[in-house]
């Protein structure tokens, strides 16, 4: 199995523990980014995971590539050029104080990528799946053009294409997102979203839910998934469903709608004590792609994806450093957290 992911990998800077950025006298450096996080998950599961992006020819770009290689991600098709690697700062929340993310990513190398800089025919050689998110076209008009270029090349080669809507209000307006993503969604076979994305991107909300109040309607999300699948021709639509009680405690589940069967599977719900929630949705995407590539039925696929993302919430950093066996154990009911000897 081979999957190709396209997007931005950024340097992640975090104060120790629960310090606020204004308190910090040092920052911990790692890397993270939505599509790279998915590639790392897939590599952990034994998939031949290839990541495509653009990095500058400088030591930071080299460090980013080395980080991906250390996670067994194929970096052979990364384009080189531009001036900088994007940066983001994470301030971890606690109790009623939410986590905060501050971006410093303007004019990053991938934001200045242009059509023709990636040999997509070569990048997709032997691949079964192509994954991207709504973050990538939000970076710039030229990044939008390259995303379209990639989708067209992937579709021509018969790859399954997945997209996590991943709306980021700091990158573009809802109007621009709707215009751009409506055009790109026609290429998508598997659409992934959280409980807010569809409303933010397409102006379509699930009925009977109060996101701020932590009340989610399963029937409302089933109907929303069907509407998205019918509108864009997607084979499947998946939602992560987060019920947030505080920055530390969430209930976490998911739903997978199958258009051909006109049916939806709902996962088990987990009560999660959060260590680091950044990358949780990407871990869901990685788990879903792996399970669908592996031929899981819909119920098994959504349960694997949700279990994978629940585990990610317990791990520091963007990357989900878990194995297939660990995910299967949780999905199978091993939720006690007892010491493994």
C-alpha cells in the first residue's frame, strides 16, 4: 500500500508544560503539519507513506527532512526552494482556558510553490491514495493551483483522493474557502471534517447540535454527511465528533457515511483526558485511510480511526506515535490504561 500526502510541514515551538507564551524563557522545537501528521501515522502502520511539500535549501529545511525520514516517511519528491519553513507556536490550555495557536507562516516555501515544481506523475508512481487538506489551498493562490494540479494527476491515475476540510480562519475567509473548496471537492472520494468544518467552508450545518454547548446530534450529522456526499459525489464522508467539557476533558467519537449503501456507522465514544490535542484530527485521518486501504468494513474503519485519534490525544507533539496493534487493542475494548509488562 502506498499513500501520498501533500501539504506544509512547520516548525512547532511550545513553552514547557502549561506555561503561557508570555511566561516562557525557552521553547521546545519539533515539527508538525496536518498532511505530514497523516503521513507519519500511515508510516507507523506499515504503509509506504510519501510526503510532498517544498522546503528551502537551508539547515532548517534539512532538519525538517531528517525529521520525516526518521519517521520512515518517503521524502524523495519534496521540492526545494523558497525562503523559509513556516512556524507555529502552541500554548497548551488547561481547565476552562483553551489552547492557543499562533502562526508565523507567511511567505513560506510552500506558499510560493508554483505549478510544474512537482513531478506528480513520478510522485504518484505506484500509489493507491492521495491525501490533502483545506489548509494547503488556503496558503496562497499558487498553492491552490498546485493542489488542483495534484488532484487532476491523481484522478487520472485512478487514485482514491481524500481531503480533510480543516478550515483555518486565520488563513482565508469563509467566502474564499467556499469558492475554492467547492471547485476542488469534485475530485474527492473520501471527505473528512470535524463538527464545525462543513458550516465554516460550505455554510452547511448539522441540525440539532450546539457545538459550544457540547451537544451533538447523531441524526443531524448523518443527514449532513449524506448531503455533502450527494452534493460533491463523494463515496464516503467522515466526521470527528468532539464534545468539549474543558481544555483537558473531551468525549471523542466519529461517524462514517457510505453513499453507495446510504448508511452511516457511528464509533464507540471515548472520554479522553488530553495531553496534547493538536494533531488529533490528523490521527483520525491517518487511521481512516489505513483502515480503508486495508479493506476494513465501515464499522471497523470508523472505530479504528477514532481509537487512533483518541490515543493521539495522550501523546505530546503533532505525530501519532502508535502501532496498529495498540490501536486495535483500544478499539477492541482495552481502555483501562493498565501497565503493559
